[in-house]
C-alpha cells in the first residue's frame, strides 16, 4: 500500500551551509492526493527528490508502504515522477517514451502494448504516438510525461511543479485532469507546488513548508479556517494583521485593544495571554463594509484610500482612524458601492478572526518568505 | 539616401579585409593543393602510376602508407572511445578534489609538443630507463606489433595519448550540458544506472561522441612528430610526405596529401550526414532483440549494484600510464643522463657533453628556440587579427555558419599535408614569393592558428550573451563601434587570450608541417626529431624535457586565465 512516511528527514547542501530540509516528519495516507507547498527555496523539491531516491538524505528514514526505502536506488522504489520541464526523452517518440518503463522492466510484449495504449488514450494522445516530443505543445508534453510515469505501474506518483511551465488556462484544466487520473487509478500522489491556489483546488491534504520545516498539515479547509501560525494565515489566502494587546480573556473570547485604543473581539485564540502583545489576523473577505453611520459588530472606522476593480471582486484599501491600513475584498456583485475618500465602517465576525501572540522576531520577520 | 555613410564604408572595408585575409591565408593553401593535383594531373599521373623507371611503385607505396595510417587512426579512435567514454562520464558527473588538475592533464595532451612526447614514450616503454628499469628488461620492443589491429604498439599508444582528449572533452561538455532530468526520469521509471546510460544518455551524447571522434581521427591521420621519433618501423602517410618532400618528389607527395585531405573531409562529411539522419541510431524492434534485451537488462541491473569505482580506476589508470608517466619519466631521465650515460658510464652519452661538447647542441637548441618563439609570436598575432573579427562575422551574419564550417578544414587537414599545401602555394613552384624558411613556417602556422584562436573566442561570445549586452549599450546611446570596444571586447578578452595561448603553444610544438616548410630555419620540435635520427639521444631528451616544461608553463598560464 503506497502510503509514505518520513521520519526525521534532513538534507543540507554546500557542506552544511544550506539546510534544505530540517528534521521533517510526515505521513501521507494511502490513496491520498497530498500537496507540499511553501515559498521558493523552502525545501519542497528536495523533500520530494528524497522520496524518489534522486537525492540522498543526510539522516532520517523514508518508508513507502511498509518498506524502508532510504537506501534503495530510484529504480527499485516503484514510483512515478513528473518533472516541471517534462524531461521527455528527446531521442524517442511519444510511444517509446510512454512504454519506456514497461520496456526496461522487461514486461511481456502484450502487456506493454496494452498499457501503452491505455495510458495514451487516457491522456487523449493516442493519435500522436509517433510524434517526437519537440513537436508537441507544453500541455501535451506534460500529459505524455504523466502517462509515461503511470505506465511504469507505480502506485505512488510524485509531481514536482508539474504545471509550473504551462500557461494559466492550460494549468487550470490540467490540474483537475491530474487529480481525476490519480483518483480513478486509486493512486497516492505527492504534488509539490508554490501555487497555493493550485494546491487548495486539488488536494485532500496539504503540508505547508518554510525554511526546511513543516509548519502545518491539514485539509485545505483546515488551513484556511484554522491557520496555526501567522505565516500560514498569510500564505494560504491572505490576511490583514492588526497589532494590539489582549485586555481581557473570557471563555474563548478575547478583548483586544488595537493601536489608538480601538477595542475589538476575537473568539479564535491561538496562544495569547492577557496583558500581552498580540496580532489579530482578519481575512480581507471576512470584513463587512458599510457607510459610516451604520452599526456593525466589531466596528472600526476609516477612509477608503484606493479602490481596485478586479473583476469578480473589488479591493478596497482603507486607512483606519488609528492610521493602520487594511484591505477589504467584497464581491463585485454584492450590491454595495463606494467611492474613494468615502468615510466607512468595517466590521467582522469575532469567529472569523484569528488571534496570535506577537512573534518574538517581529511581525515582518515572521511573514518573510525566505 | 545618398549612398553609404562614412562609418558604414569603413565597416564594409573591414569585413572585406578580414574575408580576404581568411581566404588568402587560411583557405587558399588547402584548395591550392587540391587544385594542384587536379590541374597538374598529367605530371602526377606519370610520377605516381607510370614512372618510366619504377612503374607504379609509388602508387603501391601510397596505398600501403595510406592503408596503414587509416588502420592506425581507426584503432586509435576505437581505443579513445573505450577509455574516453568512462573518463568523460566520470569527469562530467563527479565532484572531487583535483578534478581541475585532471582536466589540465587532458588539456596537456592537446598542446604537448608531439616530438617531445614521442621521445618520452619511447623512453618509458623501451630500454631500461622507464618502466623497464623496474622489471629489468625492456617492456616492449619498438617493433612490437599489436595482433589483430596490425599496428605497432608504441604508435598506437602515442596516437591514443594525443587524440583521446578530443573525445573526452567534447563528450564531457555534452554530458554536462545535458539536463540531469533525463537520467533521473529514466531511473524513476525503473531503469538501472547502466540501462539509463545505454538507452538515454549515450544516444543523446552520440553527436558529441562522433564529432570528437572525427577530430581524433583526423589528428591521428595527420600525426607526424611523435610518430617520426618512434622511427621507421612503418612509415605513416604524413611521414611519407615529409620524406618525399625532402627528396623533392613533390608530385607524389602532393598526391598523397590530396588523398589524406580527401579522406579526412569524407570522414567529417559522413559523420555530419549520419548525425542528421538520427533514425540510423534507432534500434530495430525485432522479436529476438527483445529476448536478448531482457538478459542485457538483467546484467545491467547486476552491474549497477556493483561498486562503481572499478571503471573509474581503470580509466584513470590508463590516463596515468599513457600520459603522465611518460612526462614524469622524461623529466626524471634528464637528471639520470645529466653527466654521463647511466649504463655505460661514458661521458659522451651524458646530456652535458652533448649540449656543450663538440657537437654543441646547446647552440643549435638556442637558435631553434629563437626561431620557434619568433614564429609563434608572429603567426599567433596575425591569426588573432584574422580570427577575432571573423568571430563577429560568424555570429552576426547568416552565412557565418558556412564560414565556421569551412574553417574546420584546417583543423582536420593532416599537418604535413598542410605544410605541403603552403609550400606549393607560396613557394618556388607556386607563386614563388618565398623559399622554405621562417616566413613559410609562419604562413603555415597561421593556417591552423586561426581556428585555434577562434574556438575559445566563439565560446566566450556565446557564453557571455554579447549581443544582448551590446544591444543594451546601443539603447544607452553607444555607437556600434563604441559598443564593441567598450562592451564586447572586454568581455571577450579572456576567450581571446585563452585562444592566443593555445595557438602559441600549438605553434611551439608543431612538427609535421614545419618539417616540410622549414628549410634551414629549424624550430625546436623538428630539431628533436633530427637529434633522435642522429642518435644524439641525451640531447633529444634534454630538448624534449625543455619543450614539455615550456608547454606546461604555458598551460598553467592558460588555466589561470580561463578559470578566473
Ligand atoms: N543540488 C543542490 N546543491 C546546492 N543547493 C541546493 C541543491 N538543491 C537545492 N539546494 C538548495 O536547497 C534549498 C531548498 O531547495 P529546493 O529546491 O528544495 O526548494 P523548493 O522549495 O523546491 O523551491 P522552488 O519553489 O524554488 O522550487 C535552496 O536553498 C536551494 O538553493
Ligand atoms: Mg522546487
């Protein structure tokens, strides 16, 4: 059963000067579509390559199913690997590429033919089987690469930014196609990307990495609704961060006094103590927006500084009376309509905000990508 | 529109000048030799096929020499492949301390003066001064012939040592450029390391392997210096040319030269053709192939698990034995022979006596050094003046590709045939502008120096992305001339310098062509051959060590420039 378990996995480069992956523990369940996301250079690729056997870990263990594979070469791990740059063999046509796995595994001629045909039909490229890779478009090449990986019979599919080199429209179509293939064939997939929207759209679960560590593992819903760290609240979707101090805590609701003595409530507390500095995270789409005179829960007042129309949504940049600046996103067809320099009230549901303790290194350092 | 502006006219004139230089100095001699053979066909025919005295003996000899040279070249290339492929693989994929040193040694093989290297090899393998000293007898006799290939062992050794760098360097470059993802993809699909090499890496590297092989083949076909030192066991075609020229049998020599040039050209054309038809390399899909394939896969799988160091050690060992060992032996032997012959104890057999004694080889050597340096400086300078602007033309204009292609000719023309071409064109029987001597040597060296300067310059040009930087300079207001002077030339400086040093070293070490055109102005490498033929072995030893040391110094200089 192709579940994947990583135990205390580490890898550094340049004689230890670059720590790419730092003591990572991870469990990917059988038949799960799992994504690894994080900013550039956080160690996603290195982790994936260690699972594949393309990079040798410095320490730690890797299990695929029950099998300890840490010391096995890639060809003995029964995996499929999809590269960002396709890596189709330029000296072979589509058919030879797709049947490469069966060929080098010396499968029966009949089985080889059947699998090659099925896999190519699955990605709708059976009619191009004698094309050479250079003649195909990027999307087609990646579909060939995908069917090549699947034809080798692996039940664990590893994908490193498989959509990274494609343009937006094709990227969106292909990501659902990949997920459907994985689910239809009952495979386990580990998908690396730095595009959080892509990961949210197709994954059963996601691990967020940063600087070689895994910060949080959860379903897309979990990560969005309950980010455990400030970094995640910012990396998954987007958040406004308001600095303040906890003035009361009662049950699970905290009273936070922001700069300029603005008082708000939050009922979603991640470690924060009374009397201490805290950061309140509120998503732009969690705000309600109304005219100045109107009453809202958790109300704050401000002036609209700038409006950007983005099609589906409208983004308002609002300067609050305490000089903090926030972004509010409302659906374009939501009915309300404001102009720049309008005085407004914004409000939010205490349930839809997250309260974090103020990070030691400072907020800016905490949000840094690298 | 009032015609051309002044700057455009100057530009056009410059282009015209360079083209004329290229044509007259570099290409014309070769074409002249070819046309000479064709236009003077009657004379050639009588000499070669219907000599009133000896009938077609010359033709028989030509066939013999040519056949032998071809056999030798093919054997050398095969061995180059056998040991060059693992070596290139090793160099491309391993990081280890001393790697750049190893690459320098391979480079050394390309610039080492061949006659000096011939002496070194002779010393190492025959007699008691080299490896023989360890086992108490000569390892091989000069006359030992490798069975099957039917070529003398020492010839083969020297030819491999002097030609394998072409295979290793082109292949290594290709392997390094190849995206590692191809190999990795193959591994993840279930192929072992060996299978991956056979099915993916090797086919992708074949073009590089073949172009390296062609260069090695051509170099072996034209090798003169070292082969002459190894003596007259069996003369190769280039040696025959040298001899015939010295006997003034120009018609016969030029016919052999013509055949050599044609052979090398055909080899290059064939390979190009083959590379364009990639399908040649497809394996057929027969049933029994798949059966055999299964066994092969299993064996490869087994081998991949084995310690991989075996093939590394094998190829490194070969490198050591054929290249490094002779150099060490020659340097070391100078010390041994310094004051007297170590075997007989006679002072007359010592280096000192021969250099400063009655024969006074020291004086001759110093004069030859002066000639060598003089030739190297002037020919390299002129070659650089032609080569650098040519790089621009090659890169800027459509027809540049063709120009670059044609410029491969001087690189593959066997050097004594080249010398003969220059002699025929400029010498008494052609335009009669000069007689054999230093100017003819310079004219000869220019021919092969131009491509030698050009290659690293082109590499620098391509590596630095010159066109875009020049474009930027232009948008910032620089005139085309300013852009070249302030942006590209400084960026190309290293490439040009590298090329200049290479061509300088090559000119210092050139033997075959120089022999044909030198007259009484002897340079050092032919002097070494003369010493060997005059049986003044210790003097030859000293001169070889001296030449090799010189080229080592130049190589260090080269390395310093290129690595920075
Ligand atoms: N072969 C290598 N040699 C040296 N450093 C490396 C090597 N491979 C990765 N690194 C370094 O390790 C760190 C993690 O790299 P990795 O490729 O895993 O990041 P990533 O999360 O995949 O980033 P990206 O989104 O840019 O692909 C980076 O700092 C990278 O520079
Ligand atoms: Mg990556």
